[in-house]
């Protein structure tokens, strides 16, 4: 068999390099189709096939460019490859090295290192760095004419460029994965505003953007919120931005979702400019943040022992009537709280999902003796007329300050059984006039001591006794009040759905009077 091949392939064919085209081969595996050695070797092209040396001395630009023009998958073996002109990567071409720090492309002129000018191009597994004074980008995606969309950058190390490490100029829907862009003259990764077609890129894996003179990650600002050229709608699933000369993350545009670790950036860790809106920024650490935009949501998490979620800044919920958001129970209990837009200028906070009453409690639980001041810039009124109380017998307001007195309904049309006072009622009123006392409240004495002030008024038990002495039942008159509730360990408790109070609950009864009625009652007897 060997002799036959020797007879079939002459020295001339070997010298011309055409011998491989004459050698047949059968790939392994059932159903494989016979091919030639030349075709098989041609499935993977190396830049060394075109004369590249990888010695860091020779100018490899032409060899690499020729390889990219001849095959869709171009391999750059381990070595140092010096270039003096921009490498142009056309559509559907993969330029692949043997790994970061093994395959090094060295830019030795003031040029852009690599420019992708077609869709579905791929760069992976190499380092690109600069060896001379340089004012250009390391990698450019697209340009003013060519679309580099749907391309991917994977396992790259870009460093020392005079401008941006990576600049996305024109092309949608690309992917950047496991890329380090460090110590560059401007941004680690910059999405420009050059064309309306550099949207919806995904950054995933571990992307390291640090030590750049300006920003780690930059979404350049347009001229307005509606600027079509402003890059937008990116999905940054993971990025680390540290020790950059200005911002870790800068966004001047809209609708970006960013998950990042940011720290030790000179000006701010995160900066959202005037035309930034609708961005979701989630940080795994506490960070310095400025939000000059609108409708952005920023969530910061502390890595300290006291884990805490951070703040939300100017969150926008849009939509017509009935739109909003809900806070739901997540422990299996019924009940939710809705924040709902009901009309053009009306909103509701609505509880539901539970057959019983619900409570919205605003207080300082960590410091019960402190308080939270609640301010209203408009009228406060109940949802239903004459149905709800302001406070209760067990939870009373301490002092009510008002410019004028309360207005109580006195319309004849809303009253019945109108009658003059009886002799017994007049006698009771005269008796009440004589039982007005001075006193101090025990609770005030406990808090203020001798500074607790003296009050004038009646004792509710004396009022009840006066009614009884004249053959009247004080409970039938609204001037006298008797309220009962239950407490457990000093706290107010309510019954369950069946009306049963918890074991150990103690019944408490408190008597009171309505002074506006008391005084009217006494005046009638004068």
C-alpha cells in the first residue's frame, strides 16, 4: 500500500503542495464520508499556514488578515503576534487563540487593534495589548458603515490601549463573556451613540473592568431621552468595576439591566446621568451612587454580617386605571396590600385577600419610645361617611391641635325623637355642675413628675352615679361612655373569627365622657 502511494504521488506534486489533495481519508464513525487530507486540514486554518511566526518581531498583520479571508475558523497558536495595521474580521469568522497570556496580539502602531465588520464574528481566547503610544481602541464592534451585530467576545484580555479597551459602535444582540478590559486610556467597555444599532448586548460570566482612566462600563448619553442613537436595552448579568478613574458604571441612556460589583472608583461607583431612565441596577455591595435620571431602580446589598437590601430610587409604575403593584404574604397566610392607580389623579392603597380586617402599622419598632412623623399635603378623610373612628378607647391620641373646633352634625333633618329635658335629666345636670373637680393624670405624673399640670373636669364614675341617683341609666346617654377590650401581656388583642379571645386575655373596661355634650347638658340646667 505504501508503494502504491509513492507511485501515485510524485515528487513534483509534493513540491507544489498538491499531494494532500490526492490522499484520500475516511473519518472515524458510522456514516462518515470519505474526503481528502487537504479538505480535512482546510477545516481549521492557522495563521502560521500563511507565514505568521509568533515571535513578537515580525509584522504578522498580512498573515493574519489572509487567514481570516480564507476560512471561517482561524486559529492563532500560542505566541506573540505583532501587528501594525487594524485586523479586519468579516462576518462569520472566528479568530481563536490558545488562551489568555498564551496567544498575544501586540498592537505596535497607533491603530485600532481589531475591528469586526460583519455579523456573527467571534473573538476568543487571546490577549490584545499595546506596545507603543496609542490613542485608539483595542477592539471595535462595527463602524459608521459596517454592522458587527450578533458577534461574540469570549475569554479575552484587553489592556494598555490609548482609548477604550472595547468599543461597541454598530451592531445589535452581541455577547461579551469572561472578558477583562483593564488599564486602558479611557473606558473598559464603551457603548457609543454613533448609530441606532448597538442595542441589546449581553454581558455574562466574569467580566473584569478595572484600572481604566475613565469608566469601567460606559453607556454613552444621547442628546435626549428619545435619542435613537443612544445605546440601550443591554443585559449586564455580571461585571466587576474597580479602581477606575471616574465611574465604575456610567449610564446616560435607558432600559439597561445591570448586575455588578463596584468599588474604589475615583468619582462614583455608579452614575446615572440626566437621560438615564428605566435602568435596573443591582449591586452586590454598598456603593457610592448618583442618580440624576428618572424611573431608575437601584438595589444595593451589604456584604456585612447585618445583611440588608438597599434603596430604590424613583421607581416608576405606569399604566391605566387598575395598574400598580402588590405586596403579598409569602408565608401561606391570606392577605395582600395593593398600591393601585384608580384614575388620572387618584391612587388607592387597598388591602384584600383576607376575610378579616388588616392593619397598616407605621411605627418605629426598634425604638418604641421614638416616633415617625407622618405629614399630609392635602385633606384627610375616611373612605365611608360616619363609619370609622379616629383612634380608639385603647389607643387614644394624646393631644389634638386644631385652628378651630370640630364641627358636629346638628341638622334637624338627621335627628328624631327631639324633646325637652325631663325633670330627672335637669336634676342630673344640676348635680353634675357641682361635681366638677381638679385632678392630674397619673401617666403625666409618671412622665413629668411635679411638672404634670392640673386639669378641670369630672370623674366618669361620678357622672354615672348622678344619673343613677335620679333614676336614669347613664349608658343610655352619649355623654357617658364605657369601653371594653382585652389585653394579653399588656398588648391589645382581638378575637379570632369565632369571636374567642386567646387564653390568658384580660378584660379591661374604661369609662369616659363627651365633654361637648356634658357642658351642653349642664348649661341647660342654669
